[in-house]
């Protein structure tokens, strides 16, 4: 069964929630401990985190348009 447009946003919303703090924590801990591999991990994760934020935002706007609501529900969306 194909995934519907409004189901994409909840499916990918956890990526930025996980990737952003992980990237920052890896970079910070790497700098504090002078661990080059942790700093490299943070540097590589940050663009992935930024892309996941953008993709999640686009999916959220698409889901907002796909769901038919009226009144207060529409205002909340």
C-alpha cells in the first residue's frame, strides 16, 4: 500500500530530533576531549541534520494542505 502525503511528515519527523543533538554533542565532546573522530562525526552529521529539517518542514507543509479541516482545526494547523 502506498504511503499517503500526510503520512510522510510523521514518518520523518524524528530524524532532525535525533540528528541535531547528536551532531552538536559529538562535536562538543570531541572538542572537549580532543577526539578527532567525534569532531568529524559532528561535522558529517550536521548537513544531514539540516537536510532532514528541511525535508520535514516541506513534508509538514504538504501534509497541512492534504488534510481537509475546517474552523479551529484549520487555524491550529
